[in-house]
C-alpha cells in the first residue's frame, strides 16, 4: 500500500506541475483558452492535482512513523 501511495503521489504531483506550467506559459503568451477550457481552469486543475499528490505523500510519511 505504501508503494502504491508513493507512486500515486509522485504521479499526481508531476501531472499537477505539468498542468500548471502549461497553463501559465500559454496564459503569458496571450492565449486565454486551451481547447475548450479556460487557462484558469487548467491552472486550478494543476493545483488540485498537486494537492492530491501531497495528500498521498503525507499518508506515506505518517505510515512510516509507526
């Protein structure tokens, strides 16, 4: 279970960082929409994915303390 959470945390965090970077770069180049989604929505999705990744990694850290 610990290995699964560690992998999910890393994957979610990486996906979140990638989504955030894409949203910021496209927004700075003057594009307000990415496909049918607004740049702000993509940025929020990236932040949410980072948060989920942090939660999984926190579960791993707290399980190792016992």
